[in-house]
C-alpha cells in the first residue's frame, strides 16, 4: 500500500507538469485547429531562460520564474507572428501550419545547440533535497512546488476563460472563428493571446521540469508526452488536457514502478494509438463542429 501511494504522488507530480504543457496544445488547437509542434521549443527556451536568470543574472527563484514565463510567452507570440500569421492571412491549408511548426521546432533546438551548446546544465539548488514525510509517503519539495504551481496556473486559466470577456472571446473564436469575426471580435488578437497564454504555461513547465531534472536542447521532446495527454483528454478541451495529463503521469509512474522504466514510453504510445483507434475525440473532446 505504501508503494502504491508513493507512485500516486509521483504520478501527480509529473502529471501536473504535463498538464501545463498539454493545455498550451489544447488552447492553440481549439482556436486554430492544428497542433503546434513548436510548443516544445518554447518549453525548452523557458528552461534556459530560468536557468540563466538564476545563474548569470543571479536572481532568486521567484523573480527568475516570473521572468522565464514572461519571456517564454513573448517568444510564443513572436513565433505566431512570424511563422503562422502570414499563413493565416493567405488562408493557407492547415498542413502548411503543421510543416511550419515542425520547422520552427527544429530551428529553435538547433539554434540553442549552435550558440549555447549541447551540454547538460543543472539549476542551482533552490529547495532542500530532504523530502516531506506524510506518514509512509515521501514528497519531494520540488514535486510539491510543481504541483502547487500547476494547480495555481491552471485554476487562473480556467477563471480567465470562464469569467472574463477575453475568455468568452476565446471560447467564441474556438467555436466559430469566422462567426466571431463577424460579431466584432478581434480574432487576430485572440489568437495572439492564446499563444501568449500557451507560452506562459510552457515557460512555467520548462523551468520546473529543468529544475527537477536537467536543462538540455532536446528537453522540448518531453512535449510529446503532453501531446499524448492532450489527445487522451481530448484535443481542444482544457479540462480534458488536465485530466489526461494527470492520468498519463500516474499510468507512466505505475508502469515504471511495477514493471520497468523501459515500459514507460511503450505504454504511453500504446495508449495514444488505442485512443486514436477507439475514441479519437478523447475523454472529454468534442467534434470539430462543437469543439469549443
């Protein structure tokens, strides 16, 4: 029973970071109906932003964290303006958006390799390595910070979407972009805002993930797991992305704990294939006509 509870805690920790990543995917998909594969590059830069703010700028954790998420949000907006906005203005097929996103992802990874280098970098120690004991369960301090940060960010996002005019504009654009434009909504601003929100969450996820492990140019590959989580929960559904991420984190942790860590990725991709075959809309996803 102790091992079971420990695996649940570990799964919730990694699942919370997956959720921060997956929500960015779902937000962009809900509005633009394509998967933003450049999201991993923003996550990677978020980790590097946080690392250099703490080391070169010698800032404490909280200012570095705020700076990292703001810079990642700005980067996401720049990517949208350069790589996607011209395509949108020409009414290009969605396949072009996917190709552009893949190109941006490769470009971001390689520019880091060419300028910073491929070596692994470790964040300075911020939290004690001594875990917090709750009976038989031990919770790492960084895991607790990851979970609390993810919960706070996602709660703020849900409040923004459900209780503000901007959130209603995002939901309306996700339901029908052309209809929203006809009703007076500035859809270009909505798209920019969606990328900004996704970038902020990606920056938070990148820095937290880098603090728990290490920072390296291929760290954005972890976004593959967030994509699986978004598909599992339902692309275009923010609550679905959160639920799918938590479930994926728990499933992976149980696979590593009770079987072998070698089965972790195998089970994740098997889950992706199963969902696509059995229920393509995911747990909480909606059809394309009703995806808001």
